[in-house]
């Protein structure tokens, strides 16, 4: 066997593997930088050049890897949404304490970032779409977590109770209790358990 050809055959996969690893590392670095900048600044204040500089790559690399700023913003939002859903989808149906614990955990981890996103909802189509998807998910999550506790209610009353549960478990309720009033995480969890429990226990009244 020709040793030169054998060496080339061995080194080629190595080079390809190293290139793929470098591309993955660049992608993760770009996403991390974009996540940080989009979380701190308004969407229209962030440029691809800023993201590239923080990631230690060129703007051309960012474009080649993610396309436009809108596409990169979408990738950041999709990654955040996936993380939140992985945490919240573990909720066992009908378990109020565990549902509240998981919910507050996601607000503690991502709440301020989500509130920053919500503050930009008007006027930015990409933001509006992402926010609306989050609202639909939250409503579906509430239905999944608590509907088993409301089965005996008439449909109209049950619908109203679900709406109340969506409201008291919304991120703005967490914001008021945690950020505005200054309750601790444990106190917020206790408050939400009481609010959810009161709604569930109210029956047809």
C-alpha cells in the first residue's frame, strides 16, 4: 500500500471532524452571544456585527451559520422555548404543588428575559409571533396541569376557572409578587399554591 495515500486517507476524516467540531463551537458561541445581547438590548439595537464581535467570529461566519438577524433571533427564541418546555412539561396532572414549583422555577431562570421580550411585542413581527406562541403554550400547559381537578364543573364554569388559572400563573403575576412586591421565591410559590388551590376549590360559585 502506498503510505502517502494511506496517510492522506487517515488525515482527511480527522480534518473533516476537526472542521465540524469548530463549526459547532462557533455556532454555540454565536448563539450564546446572541442570547446575551437580545436579552439585554432591544431587538433593533442589536447588530450582527455586535454578535460576531462578542462571539469572536466574523459577521460573515454569523451569516453563513444562521442567515439573517431575524433568523438568528428565531433560533435564540426556539432554544429558550425548548428549555422552558422541557422543564414545564414534566408537570404531573392535578399536582398543584409540583406544578407551581416547576412553573416558578422556569420564571426564576428565564422570567426577566421573557419580560424583556414582552416589552418589545408591539411593532416587531418576529417578537409578536414568538410571544403569541408562548401564550398558546401557557394556556395549553394550564389545561394539562389542572383540568383534571375541574372535571365535575359545568363547561361554562370550567372555562372560566381555566381562564382564572391562566391569569394567576402568568408571568406578570410572578413579576408583581417577585419583582414589584419583593417576595422570596418560596413566598411566591406559597402564594401561587394558595391562589391556584382557591380557584380549584371554589366549585360552581
